[in-house]
C-alpha cells in the first residue's frame, strides 16, 4: 500500500482541518496516511513515504511569512528526503493580503530546489476551508492518482 505523509503548520486550525480532510480522501483512495503537525516533524521524516504533502498558512504584512511553527522546518528542509517522491503543497490564506498564500509558493520553490517532484499545482484556499470542500476533495483525489 502506498504511504502518504501530510505535514501541516496552522495557527487557527484552518490548514489543520484542510490537512485532515485531505488525509481522509487519500485514505478512502487506499493510501496509508500519516497527518503530522510540523511542530512534531523533522526534515528526514519523509523517508519511507511515496507521497509527501505540505500544508502551511501565510502570515505577515510587508513580506511573506510562513506560519510560525513551519519556519524552523522550512529553514532545515534541505535535509528533507524528497528525491524521487511525489510532493504537493496546500495552504489557507486571504486574498486581501498582498501575497495571497505566499507560503505555498515559497514551499513549492523549496521543493523544486531540493529535488522533489510537484504532482499538482499548489492548492490555495481563500478564507474558510469549509467553503472549499469540493476544491479540496478534487485536489486530494488528483494527488492520490498522480
Ligand atoms: C496578521 C495576519 C496576517 C496575514 N497575512 C496573510 C498573507 O500575507 N497572505 C495570506 O494569504 N493570508 C494572510 N493572512 C490570512 C491567514 O493566512 C488565514 O487566516 C488562514 O486561514 C490562517 O490559517 P491557519 O488557521 O491554518 O493558520 C493573514 C492573517 C492575519 C491575521
């Protein structure tokens, strides 16, 4: 059975809820899924997984800021074992800010730089994830089949 790891950073719970929803879809598609808070994750944990998904919300006014808990992980991501792995990135944000879901773009760039293969365009959620259930389910279904 293919194994998927979902690592999320979330301050108010939106990206966490999205991670759990994506995990449920992947599970229903037959993948063995681990959903992990980035606070409990270390780059290198990706070893042994076929699919790795990163979820991170965006904070900050004057520049892109990753969700607080994700910053240390991001800085150490060069040690992530992504070679040959399928990777996807998602996150919650608010399009009234200059850098809408900038964390998704920043993590995708990092993934490309360290040899991961992005299998879907980043999923950017504008506002409440409850309003994006169809988009979330479609994205998760796509990465499960990638
Ligand atoms: C002070 C502040 C700054 C924010 N900055 C951004 C931003 O630059 N870009 C963006 O897309 N969303 C921004 N947001 C919106 C959050 O990312 C959004 O509320 C998100 O749903 C939070 O997700 P989380 O609960 O998973 O942390 C900001 C929100 C606050 C309160």
